[in-house]
C-alpha cells in the first residue's frame, strides 16, 4: 500500500503551490518546530491590488525562535489593517460573498502566537477547497525527529510513508540515498502555476491562495488539479 506524505512550514495565507502539494498526498505535516528564517513566507504573503502585488506582514516580536514560539506583536493593529486590505481589494471579486465571513471570523479573534493563526487559516482554506488530506502538526508528536534531511525521513517513516513528495527547492539539500535506505521513494512536486480570471489588469502569479478563491470560487480546486501531471 502506498502512503504519500509531504512536509512544509505553516506559512501565512500560503500560495497556490502549497495547496497543490497538500492536495496530492495522504498526509501533510506542518513543520512548526522549524527555525524562523527572515525573508520567507511564515509571517507574510501577497495579495493583488490595483497598484500590483501588496505584501501583508504579521509583525512578530522574537524572530530568532522556532515557528511555534513566534509571538505576534500587537502594538500595531495588524489584524484590522490586513482585513481592511483584503476587503478593499476583493470585496468586488465574484466570490467575495461566499467566503469572506469565514475569513473575517478568524481575523476577529485574538492570536498571541503566529503558528496557531497560520494553521487555522490553512485548515480553513483546505475546507473551502474540499481538500481531505490528513494534516499533522510536528510539535503535537512530542518527538525530536532530528534536523535537515534526517528530520524529514524520520517524520515520513513515523507516519508509515512510502513516498515523500518534496518541493523542487529542496533538491539542494535532499539526500536521496537516505530516503531509499529507509524504504521511501523521493519524488518532486511538478507544479505548474495556473492562469485564471483575475482582477486589476495583467495576470500576476505567486499570490496568496485567497486571490484564486475570491476570483474563482468552488472551481479553484479544479483549476489547481488541471495543471498537475
């Protein structure tokens, strides 16, 4: 029996490729014990505005920490700002009325830590996309899986995985022999960014998944899957 597993950090409002990988595996692990790295998408992502892409960034206090220890800085009214930006740029999108209340309820809650906020958003988006993949959170296991490539191998083995679906960006540090020696087949996600109906001029790729959702609604998951080999 084959068991496909993928692993990724719990990003903020992730892009389409994140959910493409999540959708094609049996189990998906959110690596919340990974170290925060400046410049990644753990606490920021892009939406589209009439002026082009717009970054939404969640302010955090203690950046030199694992993701599950990142404390949100509430000195700035970031939740209000983010929601106002999302509303201003998508309230006239075709499927705003279908989805906005669920997101608004999440943004109205008080979040002290970044990881639970991101994970709640990810699971909510999965429900909107009708993705039924089992989602696990690394810290919930209470196990030290090690680091780097060994960490991923140990997580996949612990979950009974026979296939590990990796992003192409990990080719630089993946060690194929370590997967093979543990009875795991290493394959890479072959993601092709879909083109879809989008507001505000020329098409922009690599935005948060919410751009696709608000513009294309229930058809979003089919748009993602049609690009997959």
